[in-house]
């Protein structure tokens, strides 16, 4: 378990590769995006355009941390984004990538 800060532990490992689940679609909105999982019929709100950029970039980066850096997440905000990604992972919106 990774601890993002002293408020809430995070189970998501930022140094592992992640991706959007194959059954999830993103729809850009003024506030960020909607993520809809066609398998579970769950809807999640990505509450910022920066978080949308992180999630959209997960597949192209070697790790979630690299996706955050590529999207422009400041180091001071990394714990906030780690918690958001952890919530998306727990809800099945994103999943860990495995090497073939």
C-alpha cells in the first residue's frame, strides 16, 4: 500500500503501468469528463481536464506517475491525483496493464 499523504492511504501503485478498462468510454465535458463502464453500467466523473489528460495518457506511458508528469500534474498535487486514480481503479474504470 502506498501512502499519498497522511490523510488517506492509496492502494494504487503510481510506478506501475495502467490503462483505461476496455469497456470504459470517456466523454469530454466542460468540467473534465464522464467515464461510463459498459460492463458494470457505472458512471464516474473526472472532475478536471487535467485528470482527463492523465487518464487518457495512461496507455501511452510506462507508469501512472509518468502519465501524471506528461499531463503536467505538479509534484505537490500528485497525492490528489493518486487518490483519484485509486478511486478509478477500485471502481474498475482503469486497470493495471500487464506485459505480454
